[in-house]
């Protein structure tokens, strides 16, 4: 039905004609058995795009072009799709020789759209080394991105990777895989885009660079008044053990425009075999060095959490902690994070990020999500990690 209505709208441009289309829409709705109670809506095309800019007019095959969409009027509700992918600005890879046309769609709510396109030229620069950069979202850590960079058409050698995550932080690694959390970003608009980049320097001195857009929808901004808002959390996933006590540093941001008060903390554990353990209610005030009893609007809070094995259960290997409370305006609020209590005992000392990278690599090798400590040790002994 919407296809018919949209076809009618393309034929009629004036306000008077749009009124005719609205009437026809009701007639069509009745023909298809729809009523007002079915919330029939008509897609509206409205001017939202002022300009589309690119940082270059031509580039070699495999290189990238940064496309930036300028809105007629800034609106935090706008969502921008470039070449079918969410993000503004958006990095687009040049894929063919000649003119490459990229479509742009801007959305304002569920029913208002504007469409346009931009062009740039792909040129053949001959055989050359290239750097590929991709990412995927972590399956168990919200707003956490796992980047993967690889150099092609070059002899194997030691490579140094300089990462710029687009929000002010950089890191240098010898691995082409790195993890980054964007959980502490502001969520005062529908979407946030970061332009991440990596520079790979080969032992010969040659350097290659690649950019990529990381676009995230901001759920706190989009949450309705009756929805449960989930606040973002960053934490050290692998708890530090001292005797019977497991500790980890936790950071959380109140992305709402009003203060939040937490009143409850529960733990849901799993055994090392994956068996679900009974839910346990914990003492909120005594579980944190500085408990998050009240967070002001926009406040970033951090504290050490300390849990005893006896409180969680002797067989618990992984614990999911959930804080619950309410905002000053009455919205229900939650924040959750998982802790691995039985940290893999690898042969060499590694950082938290390196452990995560090893687990992610093991998951890809084994083709499944759950990896045991024994399998990690075996893969490491075989030189696969």
C-alpha cells in the first residue's frame, strides 16, 4: 500500500495536491481493510539535506573518500545513511574505475525522508600494497568495537599499528586486532559517528593508512518515557582475585538529562560448564568502594567493585551484575556488566585487552562463542594465539 501512496506523491508536488494524496491514502487504507486504529502512516519526502561534501574528488581503487552530509537545519533526531550504511561523516571505499555514485538518505523520525547522492572518481593507480580495516561489535560488551587491520601485497615483516579511535585517544600495537569501547560517549542525539583510523608502519619504513566510520545509535536518546533506560558501563572484564575476593574497576555514565538513583544490585551467575546458577541479591552499599547511589545528569562515575565467591556461589565462573533504579523524572533505569571470575592462566603475563583479543581469536579458530581455559592454553601452546 505504501508503494502506491509514494507513487502518488511523486506525481503531485503542491500542498493542494498533497491533500488529495492524503485523502486517497485513506481510501486505499479502507480498500485494504485498514482503519485509523491501525495507525496507517504515509511516508513524506521533505527537504532535509543542504549539501554533501567529499574530502577528495578522485582516489585510487581501494582508497577511501570521506562523505559529509550537511543538514538544512540541525536536529538531534536526524539519522543519516550514506551508501546504505548509518553514519555521518561516512568513509566510503573506492571500488571501481570511473565515476562512483553514492546514495544518501536522511531520516527524521519514522516517516520523513530526504534523498540525494554524491559522486567521485575512482582511478587505477597500478599494483600497490593496501591496508584493509574492518570492525565488528562485541557479542557480550555493549558499544564495544573490535577492529581488525591487515596489510596486503607485502612480504611478511614486523608491523607497528598506530590507532586513532576518533574521540581523542590513540594506542600503538604490534597486533592488527584491537578493542575499543565507545560506551562513555554523549547520547544527546539519535546517532554518533566516530572516524577511526589506523596507520601501519612496516619494518622497511613504508606506511599505509586506512579510515573507517563507526556509527552508533544512542538508545538513551531514543528511549520513550515508559521504556527502561540502560546506562552504558565500561569495566575490567577479568576480575582480580585476592583470596576469596574478586575485584574489578567499573565506570558508568548517566546519559539522561535528570539524575538517577540506584537501589538494587543482583548477580546472575553461570558455572564453568555454562549452567545457570540461582540469582543472588547483593548489598549495593557494601559491594562498591563508592556506591552509585545517585548520579547527576551527565555524570561519569567510577569505583571498584568487590565480590566474594561465597556470596555468588562456589561454582560460579561468570557473574552478570545488574543495577536497577529510577531517574528523577520517573524512568526505570538499569546498568549491567559481566565479570569473569576464573581468569585464564596463560603462560605469559598479558593485559586485559590482550586476553580479550586471545579469546576473540580462539572463538574464530574454534567457530563457537564459548571457549574453555584448557582450549586457550592448547591454542597458545600450538602457536595459534
